[in-house]
């Protein structure tokens, strides 16, 4: 289902997108035994043309090898899953990449087109077209509270949650100036924000993808999330795809397209 498909259920496209979110779980081996672990957070399984990719924040990888990420086929009680082959990172692609948090994104992929059994639990961005979020838009912030994730030898068990929030434009802080800010009232009951990094942000006002959460927290009165616009996430996945098939994406992710992204211009021409 495309994010812009019409539906009698106004939440159908959002639910479809959120079904692509997975827990960030890694498999390591020590003395012939396998162990599973996590630093918390999420990954997102996307499809671009005939390839499957996984997007994850680098800080959710931590000291694990990113290719040790195991990707469950479904969201809840499925088998731990399969490992990707390739990890694309974006250090040094542009002097300001660090302050723009581009360097906190890792795109994982497989060497070939793999027949993974994700079914509908995947986000197809092959026909993605950007729709800009503006201040005041109503958002849904989706993720996996770390305190509600359990892992055993073969399965993961998680509880997903989302928060309603309002977009507050780009961050006024220079070191976060490429990320948008979302704020919401702290709900009654469970209100854990740890574990939302890597989860999707949906724009309820425009019924479209808004971005990928990279930071979250809360004060005494509100929850606060910083998220990177999905236009940028799409661009990084597309760049990875072109690198894998031995072609150059023009323009490459350097100063030209970063400047274009920051000024929110011509994003409908990037697909």
C-alpha cells in the first residue's frame, strides 16, 4: 500500500507504515553459543524497487556489529529473523553531516534480492513522494518502550506504543538544526520514551510519513522528540541502493542535496 493511497479508514496507511517497525535486536556468538541483545530502539524495514533495506540509528547499534542485526519477519512473536549483509554509513560525506545527524543513520541491505517473508509487514517506498510537514501538524510518534521488550533464544516479544504530538518546526539548536521537533502532553499511565529511536513519525494532518525519530525525552509536563524528515531518510536509502548496484546517484549525498533538503525545495523531484 502506498502512503498516499486513499482508504475508507483514515488510519489504514498509518497502521501499514507502522507495521514495518521492528525491535533493534542483535545476535552475537561467544564460544560457539549465540546470544541476543539490544540497546533498545527500533529499526524500519523498507522496500525500494526490488530490494529490501533496514534503517536504524547508529546509537541503537552501539557496540554491536550492525550486520549482526536480526530482522524479525513480523512485529510481535515471530522468529528472531535473518541478518543483512551490508551496512552503509555516512561519515564524512559532508562537513556538516555530524551536526545534521546524518551520521547517526545506518542503512542495512543484502547483497542480492532476497525473498524475505515479510509479506505486508514492510514499508514500500518505491513510489515515495515527499509531503512537507509544517508547524502545527498533528503527529503520531511510534516506537517500542525498552522496558516492554523481552528477548529469548528464538523470539522477541515487544509492546508497541505511540504518542500524539504536534510539530514545532526545525530545532532552534544549531547542533540539531536538521531535525524537526515534536511535542506532546505526557499521557496518563505508561509514558516511557526510551526505545523510540528509529521508530516512524506519521503526519496525521496530511496522512503521510513525516520522519524517523532519533531522540526522545520528557520534562515534567511534556514529551519531546527530535526526528529527521523522511525525505532525508529516503535519500539515504536511495543512495545505498545505487551504490549496491554499482551506479552513482546524481547528486550524491554531499553539500548540494543537503542544502536543498534543508531549504525544503524540490523534494518532489527526488524520486
